C-alpha cells in the first residue's frame, strides 16, 4: 500500500453518511453490572458515500480516481465537509494561527505534531492531524503569527522550526485537514454504479475507512487499549484496566506496583512507558524490580515462573 497525495472527489464526500467510532469492550456479569474498556485510544472513521451525477463528466472522473487507487490498494485524502478545519467553534470556519496549542517551547525541541482537540466538559480528547492541506497551515509563537521560520510536512503533520521556540512560549497552529482513507474491501471487489438514464448515474454504498496513525496503533497493543495516568501517589495498574500504561509522575518518586502474582494468569503482560523517570516498578509485595532512568522507555512486564517454579514478574525493555 502507498499513500497517494490526492483527494477523493468532493462531490462524493458531500453525499456521505458516517464519522468517527470507538471500539469498546463491554462485559456484563450475571447481576447486570458492566465493565467497559476501550480497545482504541483514538477513533477510526468510516463513511458510506452515495452520489448521483452527470454521466458524461462526473462518472468518468470518479472511475479514473478508483482505477488509479487500484481499488482498495492505495490510500488517499478525504474531506469531511462537517469537520475539516482547526476552528474550535464549528470545525468548518476559517482557521487562525492560534486555534490550537500544539506544544510549549523549551529552547531545544524543534518538531511539533499538529493536533486537534474535541472538548466536552470535563473531558478533552486530542487527535493527531497527519494530513493538513497544503497552503492552509498557520503557525504562532507566544501569541504572534509566524509567517516564516518553520516548515510543515503535509504527509505527517509535523511542524519543524529552524530555531527551537523559546522556553515557555506557546506554539499554536491553525489549518485545514483531510482524513487518510482507503476504499473498503467490499468496494475493492465490486464498484457498483447504476445508470439512471443516458445522462445520469447513481453510485451507492461506496465505503471508505480511515488509515490509523501508526504512532497511535503502536499504543493499542491489544484489546485492552492504552491508559494515560498522572501518578501523584503509589499506583496499582491492573491487567483488565489496560495493556499500555503511559505514566507521568509529579516529580516525586512513586511506586508502580504490579498485580498479584497468585491471582494473575501466567503469561499476562503489561506495557509501561516512563514519560518521566520518577517511579519505582515493583512486584505485588512492593519489592523493587526496576527504576526507570530515561524518559520515554517502554517496559514489558510479563508473569512467568522462575527457576524453582514460583510465579514472578519478568521485566524487560522493549
């Protein structure tokens, strides 16, 4: 599969039904109590497009687009007319350089990821933007628009400064964006087009699905999903609470205590990422196993048997 930097004809996107979706695991016990765990830390978008158009021009333009993508083989850009800008009021109005804060200067970091936030009190959900539209990206530093001194990669959404922004200065952005999409496997097998008469055609059920950001997929290592925690006291991750724990501490050394060796199934595993190295990973008896010393290290804790057959957490760097 390759990404083709071209947008699906917008006439089709205006005739689409669909949007974002999550994949939540819902387990109900006999008493009717539920446990809900997210399999994905970010949504995946799916659209079903329908279109009625002029047979002499529109049909051929779409057929050319479909043939060039080789059906479902190659991905492309897709514009959702309901949500395509960084504007925080309606997602459609013109972007401004201070729509979204994408980072804070530290005199060292030069590269920042474009992102968008969806807010419904008390929750803010942040989504990476990887396909900004060429010529629409606006950048600000400390409340001042920056016409130069930076570049943006429209394939990844990464903004790179020539000089690292000053420590404490807010790095902001505004932009239009597309969604990275493929045709579904059903459309790969058969593209159904109905000729209504000699001049008009109709195409229904053209399914397109989002290609998820690989950086996010790496966090969704299995159905239990990713968990982000700010540790302000000793923390006790659980097997069923998540598979990948992103751990930030408050600057004080804290214990991260692994689940009970006796009640946890053999072979169970947890991934733990030390965003700040101020925690001590211990077994269930709070005996130290390892203390991270480098930010960003990912550890795999897996329950196995030691040389004498006792249950033990084995921890390695991934």
